[in-house]
């Protein structure tokens, strides 16, 4: 059997080998093949990285052998040699995963230097200071990055040396100073590691390669992967490239370039460079880089070559490129190219421009914008430049994107009042409850200590498009004494707090926010997405305002109206409570009769906004105790208001207590116990549709959804209540009105018996929040307590409540789709869990043939784009 | 298409057609074919009953047609005719399901009587009093059973008549009195129903048939079916049979017979009869029946025929028969035969005797005993005769069988003390917690208001073999004021209460209990079961005492040792709490080190009892907050004991609070967060095995079980901790010790990804309690609040926590078996949920190829028998 190839020369690769060679490596190969001047080198594959982990963090002999082989070839073509006293080879070592991944290992430059080669270099460049400066930098970089000797120990030595010499800047140290510093650095290394600094360039190389592999699994990389849907199984490649130097004098230089403006998308090369400088100097900010236009004057020939390569790369990759280049003694080299990061606004403009320039088709352009990026176009944001200089004071889960800044406020009531008085406030709570809704509306943003990505605060905030950070467990909130404590400091009502809902960062200071601006490019681009996609996008909305917002964002219907949110409103909560404490059917019906006109009005409002778009209304879902207070004082007060005794109400509250409310008396179990609730809701749904038909002429076809079904007989029982009630009303009115009855698939047993369920259900809507809870056996409200341990130990890489678990939950969903279609081939299939607003989950829904996804209003554009991308990738 | 046959003459049926004709009908047919004298008749099938329901409670035209056809044939062969003035046909109408089912419709006798035929009958028998007495009984029976006119209204009229005539006994009324009473009865009927009493025998018949069909779904029948695993889809048949009269004078009589003694199993015909009497007189107890031996003297010919038929029926059916017979004017008729109900002791003796008599093979004999019946042999019981006269005062769920009687006790502590003082007490609680264990041990029985069949009280009581009734929601318990209120009366510490754990009945009085007695028949019979079965039976046991009990009952190993029960014991709970409140790893390890010797001792004790039988030990499972108190006073006290501040402990308790503890931080999630706990437990498991190996020479192969796994990486992580710890100890000891690492399959995702899980798991143990919770999405602690509505509405017929849901949960289990075997063909498969002690679930486990079931010690014999029966029914 032939041995697997783990190491590729640049000339052996190409752009399509990205999975194997990493993004950086594949592009170096591609540039090499395009004839662009690239310093020679080779790439160690991502498979070598995976093997490293499979073998218990050891580099296999075969891989070592291949590295040495390609090193030999590199020495041959360059005419240089590792450790040579005539012409020593120096290389850079870089990590490069399939996707660009900050948080992994930094570059190591100048590898190959030791006490001998540094002398050769000093002599060959005639610049001993440069040689020793490179050497001390290499020692520090290698020690820090590869051997985990803290950088600050080296910096302390550097500072001592400057003090000793009475100078302020590094550049003021001369060659001898640096030579002495190198000695001190090596002594430090020996003290820390118990062995000499490795002088053998081969040892330096192999240690560096292993360090790159290890950096794939450092904490920052793991967090980044989780936030960006990157599986740990991808691994990273390592590129090893001959050094070129931009600091060899005045004919040398280095710079970075974008083929278009990454902030605005303007079609104009955007590049900066510094002569006589190395890579890090350009970003370090000590000297101010020159605009590339200056190069035209300095060296027209190199400039022209540069422009031509930039253009060549952009048209080759059909996308805006982000490049690094170096000029060594008048000769231009490209060290890297990649599709450039850009703001959302720039991404849209570039995608639309590339289509007008006939570079891309619409289908190709659709893939050029990250769906999640659209968020920033719809929400206020912090000024990126201001943020750069700030360290977050705490971190929570990024529950709902956007930026918020205001004074701290601990109750909903206070938020409402202070907002009325013109103050901007941020609502800070241990956790929110339905009682807090008005305060959440009034606040700029919401911060909670407890709860996960699908906690009450998170779901409601996303629905409203409000910035929200949840589960910030490092903060201590004392609602009674009205303070929040972060890192030992207490902040109260007069202090500012700022939240970044896109990162989960919390700042205990005022940071100005920038309002979003939607351009014409957005509409053009989203129209293309709509032309392409086959998956419909609906919204989860519980009131006319949210529904209107969603329609504005392109929603094609409502996939989920949660009727319980309506039950909490001030004008009806008393009737709801009266219904709950009823002892008899008559009492309960009397209370329900009071709620009916409100529910009807709710539905009329929604139907009028949605016009003839489909509207799915879910029957009452939460356990009844959610509508009652739990503290004795509150019970006392309510009992007085209701004119009943404290004992009676207290007994009711206690009798409704549940050990595991998520798995308790809720969903259709309420309709089975109290059919009159489902009757009242059906009446409201149908009568509202009739009224809107009469007043506006809209043909409403309500989709009535029964939640939490686990057994066909259960659905049949509730469906019979619905159809009996609905048909009677329709008959009495003497007109035509169609309606559908379907169910949520959110209980594993419903998915397992979907063939049976489909006998009664005209549609399935996958409630993947609950389905995820039941399939994993963890409560979304409690998982926060242990999921961090799971991320840390790489057991889970993703929050399954944010990104659909395609392995387990997805298997149940697919099973239900197959079984459901077997019974009812044209069954309507949708998803209304939070996953309907997650790009990779939307793609999964497209692939398994759902008709629609439904998500919160502010996620509608994202889902429209994700659906279009899914169709481009996997036409159906 | 030929019409389906819905009605069969007795001569057209046979015993094998039980499903279609019901037990009673099939046996009447069989007896007819055997040439035994049976009054002629026909049977309306169970399919007709099902069609009745499918058609919305209407008897189909085709069925009516077939009834009339067979009625015609009956008239022809009997020479009698419905409503005939010469020779009127009178019939009885009886219900008869596939399984014998008390709770359904009573028999209707004398159907066919009306104002004309009663006169014919008076004349033909020369006994007008008999004719009118039959007529008034028929009116009353038909009104009550068929038309739902309350019986007591008729009884009131009868009482008035007796008062008017100045007599005491019904028999003192003469023919004219009864004739007048018939008129009053018919007037009452008209007043109640608004129409005349039906005089047309055909109308009487059809109404009666419909009433039998309806009685299939009355409340008592539904409850009986649920308790006895009878699906509602079976339906009932109806038999219509010509009347014969045992009350036609001194040459007539009626009686009941058993072919062996139903109480002891003694091989001796056991029969009683009364001359000149009708069926109900024998059981009514007004006249004392004669022993059958008396008949030999009265009428040797009939007696000999009787004995010969009884013997013929027993050897035909190869089982003890329960028969009804009538002698009409010297001619013997058999009206019914069926396999007789018998006590558990009788069942064993009869089964063993029938094998010695060469009537049955061992395999056939095995099927003759209901597994659930064995319970009564292992637990105390109430005297059946005493019970008969008592109405239960309340009813709960029959959580753990047996009978208990004692004075009421509201706390565990009190139970312990009063027991020490020689009192017998019953522990009455809202619900029990692990704190109550010692009180539960001290009590005769346990009654709780809350909780279901797998609540804490139920599981623990079954484990101990203690009588327990849970979820008795009609009782109000006030633990502070120490009373229990049932039906408006309060009972306190000095009152007696009696519990029947086999029915769930609660009596507010003292009832004597009878201790069980195990005979040699039990051992013989169970040995046969063991020879036959292939499914192994293990036990769930957490301590040496329960383990020893289970071994005595035939357990072949331990399928589940719950280590957390050990954590609660007084001598270690403080160390456990210390571990929980630890702030650092060091503190936690220090506390764990204190627990280690106790755990080790626990395991040594269990290994010594089990000798070399396999022992499966589950790592810590419950959420940590279960080990801490929750009330401020208790927290205060504990904080003082622990030498920490109230605030610190209170904060800890609050930080551990979970919304849905069942889906929270528990199971292997604890081991992932705090690997040191799993390390300590592994150390205890392995060191104990080594110690027992050294001291006793037993080769222990511990099976270490990781609970609540949902993802392969999670299992891998914990398995790595276990193997690292175990291998190190074994290596240090320098000896050979095998151990296995496996997992519970109790999270749906584990079942769905069982092929992956099996890569690491050497065995699967299905935790069907949790799997049922997650698959249905209901918490066993909360389901009680709504399951009654579900039973009432026939959505669920069974408690899925008592009987495995083969449709949904079973599908997941089968999927996991298939996937698991695909990866690891010889994977060991078992079940350790409560279902391991349920006969139908054991059969399911046999059928899908599990290696063993594991159940509480007192259920081991039951499961052994159920496993043997499964093998007889479905050889594998």
C-alpha cells in the first residue's frame, strides 16, 4: 500500500484542495501555479493534524519523513540550507485551517536562526543589528508560542536592557545590545524549560509544526469554532515558506492590500505599505504606513506589477481579496491572499457590483454574503474603532444581536417610567418573566444572569429585535438592593452599562451606538435570494406590530403565533387567573367568555396585517401556574383583587406546582383536561377570520396548531373539539371558510409515530426547541450549568438550541418527514423552533424537503438568504 | 362480496374462536360440540361490538339481520317462539369478552316476558307466582342494566308493597302482589323513560345487546382493563341463550362447581347447589346451598352425569374449570364453563399436579400461572373474606403489593421511634424523599398523596418489598398539623389505616393481615420456569440486604446498583455535603476521600453476597441539590454543623436550583463537570473487587455503568476517566481483574445514535423510566396531574411508567438494539427500568433479544415466570 501524502509542495496544490491544505496553503499553491511571485514552500495537511490527535498528540514517523523530504526539495530550489554557514535557509511557519480562524497560532518568522546562522545573516546583509533583532524576536516568538514560556518574561528583559542603556525605543538598541539580549533570552529559556534553546533548525521546525497542531485546540480556537459553526474534525494545515525580508533596506518593504474597500465595498484597491519594514511593523502603528499610490511614485515598475497581480487575483477568485506582500530588494512577493473580510454593507455592494461587472452570476453572488452578517444591517452597533480599545468587563451569551447602551435599571416598571422621562435604560435581571414584557420594550437592551439561548429573555428579545445578552453568570445581580456586581465592583441605577448582543460582551461604561442604514443594495440582493430559494420563510409573531415588522423584512406568513403571550396582557390576565382558579366548568366557561373578545381582537389584528398570507396559531401551551404569582405577598394581593381567600389561591398555586414544568401539564394536555379552553380559542380564531373576511374581503385560512402531541388519539381528541367548534360557527354564519388543523412535532414520540399522527394532522411544524430538550434530555433553562464543561472538554462544540443537532434531533425530524409523507404525501411541513433563524439549520430544512422555516422577525432576511444559499448548494 | 359473519350459532363455534366469540361464547360452542347438554343459543361477535363503536354506537343493519336469522333458527330447534302464546321463547343475554372481565354488564334473565307470555308461563308451569316473580325481576333488571333507570327506585316499590302487605320477605308476597308490583314497575318505567316498557321481545333483545356493547366502555370496565393489560380494541361478544329454570319445583335446581378447590388447589370437585332455585339465589345467601355430595343421595343419575361432565371438561380444557349448571325437571344443563380463578397457592399446586398427572407438559403448565399472582405469595395480604364486606375509603395507585395495617405516622423520625416502641405504623406523607428511607423501613406500609408508579416512594418501596400506595390525591395530608383527611373526616396519629398495595385501596380502619407462606410447589414450579427461559433475570439492589433477598428469589446478578442511595446514609451525608459546597478541586477531593472508604465497604458487602454473579454499578446520578436541604431553618442548622455561614450555604443551594431537575445537571453530566467524583467511585468499585478477590477468592467482574449518556464523546470522556483510574489501581496491585464499562440508554439521543455509542459501551442497559419520560415528554412526578384525564378519554389505556410503551419507547429500544449490535455484535443488553418487573414488558424484552431484565428483588420471581412464558410463546 502506498503511503498517504501528508506534505505538498506549493506547486503540487491548488485552490480546490482547501479542505486538505487549509485556506492559506491552497491559495499559496494556487498563486504559485498562476505564476505569481510567491516565496517557495510546502504545506503539511489537515489530515496530518487529525492524525496527530488520533495518535495522542504525536507526529507520525511517516509525516516527519515527508516533511524532511519536502524540506530537502525546498533547500534545493532555493539554493539555501537549514543551518548552512554559507546560505542559511530561514522560513516562516503559519497555521491555516479550511476557514480563516483568528484565535489560532500566530506566525513564527525567521525560523532557522541560531548562533551561527545569525552571524552569516549579519554578514550577508551587512546589517548585524537587523540579524540580531530578528534572532531575539524569533527566540521570543518560539518560546512564547511553541514552548509556552510567557512573553512577558522576555519583555521584562527587554525593558531592563533599555533602562540599562538609558533608551526608550527598541530601535535605539544597537547590535551589541541585541546580541547581549539574545544571550539573556537563551538563559531565560534554559531556566524555564530546563534545557538549551534548540539550535537545530529541524528541531525548531518540528516543534513549531506541533505547536500549530496544538493551537487548533486552544480555548480561543474552540470558542471561535463554536461561534462560527466550524467542526473540530476539520483540523488545521501548516505552511512552511521561505522567508523574504521587507526590512533589508530602502529598496525593501512590506504591506497589506484589499482589492476593494472592505468597509464600504467601493471598487478601488485599498493598500498600505512601509518601506524597510517587516510584517508586524505595518500593524504595530509605530510608523505610519503609506498609501499604495505613493509606491507609483517610488517604484513605478513594482507598482504596476502589484496592481496587475491584485486585479489578476480578484478576477481569478471572483471575490474581493485580502493580500500580504513584501518587496525584497526591489523584487515583489505575495505572501498570502484570501477572500477579504468585509462589513455587511460592503459585502452587499461587492456582491451586487460583481454581478453587474459580469464576474459572478446571481447564484454565485448569493454565496458571497454570510447570512449572519445581515444582522448588523438591521440593528444598532457599536463603533468598531471604539470597541477595539476596550476589554469587555463580562461576557454572556449573545442572545439577540445589536448594541445597547443605557443606565442600569432593575425592574420592568422602572424601565417603563424612566423611558417615559426620556432616559435610555438597560434592563438588568436575574432572569425575565412574562411580567417583564413592557419593561423589555422600554429598554434599549436586556441583560440576564441566568438562562440560555432559548430562555424567555432571549426568545422575546429576538422577537422584538432588541439587543439581549443572557446567562452572564459572572455578574451578581441583587434585585432587592438594586446593584449589579461585576469583577468586584458594584454598579447601580445611575451607572451606564453597554451590551453587545452579537458577541455577548458586557461593558460597564457608556459606548455610543451607531444606527443601521439599509441601502438599495440590500433590496437588490435580497430579491435575488427570493428568486432563487424554494424554501418559504415565515415568522414567529404574536401581535400585529411584530407581524408588520416581519412582513417588512419579507416574511411570507406566520409559522407560529403563541397565544399565551396574549394572555399575559394587563387587560386580560385577571380573567385568565379567574379561569385557572375556577372550581367548576361553569365558572371556567364564564371566565373564558371574558377572554374571548380579546383573543378575537388579537387575531383580527394579525389577520389584517398578514392579509392573505398563511397564519399558524398555536393553542395555549404553557402550564397554568405560569399565570399565577408565587410569592406569598403577591398571592395575598391577588387574592384580595380577585375577592377570594389567600388560602384558596395559595392552595391553587401549590396544587399547580410541578417538579419539571417543561414535562408537565401543558400543551395539548391542557386541552385534553379542559376542552373548553380549546373551544374558546377555536371560536376566537374562526370568528376573527370571518369578521376579517366580511370587513376586508381577505380569504383567511387559519392554520390551527395543537402543541405537544405525543400520541395520535390525543391529537384526534383535540382536533375533534376544534372541528366541532369551528364547523358549528361556520355553519351558523352560512359562509365558506377553510381552515387547517395540524400539530407541532416536538415530542420524540410524535416523531417516532409520525405516520399515525399524519392521519389527523394536515401539517407538521417541528418545534425543535422542545424536541431538542427531550432528545438530549436537557432543559434549556438548566443546560447553562453544565454546557460550559462540555464545550471545554470538546464533547459538544455547538449549543444545540442555537444550531440544530442534525445527528440526533435531525434524525428524528427526518424520520417524521418520511413517515408523515408516507401517510399524507402532500402534508405541509415547517419548522418553528429557534433553529428556523440559524443558517446551517435552514440548510438542513431545505435539504430534507420542508416547505418553510419560521423565525423571529429580525431573522427573516437571514433565513431568506440562507434558504437561497441552500438551493444554490443543493438544488431541489 | 360476501357479508361478514357477525352472529354464530353455538354449534358453529369452537374454543379456538375465543377472540371472535369471547371466552363465554367460545366455551358454550365448545361444550355444545362436545355433546354436553347446553341450552341452545347464538353469539354476537366481538367484531360486531367494534363495528358498533366505529359506527358511532349504532348496531349495523347487517348485524341486526344476522341476529334475527339466528333467532329464527333458535326458535326452530327449540320449538319455541318469541312472544308466542303457545310456547314462548325466553332467553338470557350475557356479555363475554376474550378475557374474563368483571365490571361489565350483568346477565339479563327471562328476556321475552311480557304481559301475554307471562300468563302462558304461569299456566304452563302451574306456578303464577313464579311467572310474575320472574317478570318483575326481568323488568327491574332490564330497566337498571339496559335503560339506566336506577334499581333503587324499584326496590323502594318492592319495600312499599311488603309494608302494605305487612310481610318481611320477598317470598312472602303472592302471585297477585307480584302482578300488582309488575304494574307499578311498568308505570315507574314510563314515568322515568317517557315511554312504555317494551313488550316486543325483539326490541328487548336488541336493546340488551346494545347495552352489553355499551358496558364495554363503562368506567369500571376501563379501569379493570388498565389494571389487567386488556386493550379496548378487543371488544366484547354477546351470548343469547335459551332459558332453563332451576326453580320449576323440587326436581329442578341450580349450582356452581369447580373441578378442583380454587382456594387450595386440592384435586377434589368443589360444588354447591340449591334445589328449586334460580342462579342468583345460590350466591344471595338467603338459603344455604348444599354440598354436591348431597346430590348423589338425591338423584344418583344426575349426580353421575354431573361428575362425568365436570371431569370431561377439565380433561378437555386441561385446566381447573369453574362451571354453572341447572337441573330443569330432572334434566341437567351446563350454562357456562371457564378456567377457574384461583389463589396463587392453588394456581401453583394445580399447575404442578397437572404435570404429574401427565395432563400438561411443563411448558404448558408454565402458562397457567399469572406472573402478577406470585406477588401475593411474597407479601402479607388482607383476609379476602374480611375485605369483601368493606368499601375502600380512598384509592391511590397500587405502587408496591402486599397489605399493611398500622397507626398513622407523619414523619420518618416518628415512624422509627414508634416502631422501636413496638408499635405498628403506616407512614403517611405528601411525598417521600431520600431522607425518609429509615422511616420507610420502619413502617408497615407507605401512603403518599402525590407521585406516580415510579415516584421515589414507589421505587424504594418495591425495592424493599414494602406495601405502598401512592398518588392518593383524594386524601388531604397536613404534615404540620398531623392529620390526614379522607372524605371529610380527619384521622390522626392514634387512628389506624390499612393499605392494599395490590389494588391501591385505602381503608381508615384496622384490618388484620395474613403472612405469606411459600410451599414446595413454588420451588418446583419456578425451577421449571428457570429451565425454560433464556432471558436472564437480575435485580436492582443498592445494599447487601436487598441483594441477598433478591438472590433468595432467584436473581442471577445485579442489573442496577444506585450508588446515590448510599450517599444519603447518615454516616456519610456530611462528607457528601462538604464535597458539594467545596469551592476548589482540592477541597472537593478531600471530601471525596472521606466518602471513599464507605463506598468501598458498600461494594465489598454487595460483592460478597453476589459472589461471582455479575454486578452493574451505576455512577452517581441525581442532581447535587438533592443532597442539600431547602428550607431556611434546615440550611441554618446544617451551616452551623458544617462550620460555614448561612449565606454561603444558602447561595450554594440557590445556585444549584434547577427549573427542570429531571433534565438538569445530573447523570454523567456530573462526571464531566467533576471527574474526581467518577474517579473516587471507580476507585471504590475496583479496590472493593480486589479486596473480595483476595479475601474470598471470588472473581468479581464489575460492570461500571455511566448514566444519562446522550453523545458518544460524552461516554468516551467518562470512560477514559474510569479506565485510567481502574487500570492504574490494577497495575499497582499487580493482579488480573476484568471489568466492563457500559452505559444506560435512557436519553432518546443515545438510542438514536446507539451505533456510535456502542463503539465505547461494552453493554447497554435500557433505563426505560427516563427513556419513557423523555420520549413522551412527561415527568413521572407530574404526569399524575393529567394522566387521569387521558385514561378517562381513552387516549392512554396504560400507565407508560408501569407498562412499557412498545409503540414509541419500544421503537427507540429496538432501534438501539439493532444499531448497537451492528457496531458490537456481542454487546450485552439489559433493561433496568421499572418495566423489568412487568410481565408484558418482560415479554417484549425477550422478543427483541435482550440478555436480561433487572427488577426490584420482590419482582424477581414474577420476571422469571414472565421470561419463561415469553419463551414458550415465542421461542428464541
